C-alpha cells in the first residue's frame, strides 16, 4: 500500500500536535510543581536512605543511598525468585515421579496434581496466572522491592519517581525471567527440526 503526500502530511501534523501537547503538559507540570515547592527528579536516589534492610547480600546499611537500597532490593528479589522457581521445580518433579509410583497413595496424589494443572481450562489458567502474578508476585517474588519503594516514598514524597524506578525494576526482572525461560525452552526442545 503506497502512501500519498497528503497522508504523510496528515500523519506528520498529528505527531507534531501530540509533541506540542506533551511539551505543554510537561511545562505546565513543571511550573505548578515549582510554584508549590514540590521537587521532582531522581536526585533522591543519591541521598542517604537512613534505614536498614534486614537481609542483604550487598552489605547495605543505613548510610547507603536510596539507589543502593533499590539495587539491594532487586538482588534480594532475584534471590527469592530463584528459590521459588527451584522449589516449584522440585515440587513438580516430585509430583511427576509420585505419579508413576507403585504405591496408590503417592500415585493418586501425583496424578491429581498433574491432571489439575495440566487439564485446567485455558481461561481458568489465565485467571490463575493473573492472580498468581499479582497476589503471589507481591507476596513472594517482590517483597523487598515493594518494601523499599514504600519506605523511600514515605521518606522522600517522590511518588512519580519511585513509581518509575519500581516499574523499571519490575520490567527488568520480568524481562530477565522471560529471557531465561526462553533459553531453557529452546535448550530442551524435543522433536523439533532446527532448519
């Protein structure tokens, strides 16, 4: 499909209008924040945190910065995620082996577990995934990041900036997990041609 000059001109004008609107809103936001005396930016990441993290692989203490607190929380979250993934893998393997056990009790428990998760309807599976990703993710996989974000927000009042750092950390962590599972999936493909 070939675009004519008129279509290109209309699209360019639309993009320019959006850019002008974003610039206006940004300027308006900046002037209102300055008028109210509310600071913004990510400069707070270099300020001393003033709180401890109970478990830290990085040697974090109260004199460390907020940025280092987020890094420590990210590393702790990765560690907890790896432990959870390992535990889930071990449970899955144990249930798979139990399914083939000659003892009826183990065989029935293993079969129930496998059939429950394998044969759940796709929509129910999507629902379980969404619930697990939000509720269990908040409770198990992301507690350090959320705790540090809440503490930083309470201490600095930088809600937007804390949210941006938190979203970037969640995105990075989820991208890492998806990439890792993609590598594992490609590594263990069976019966697929590679050409």
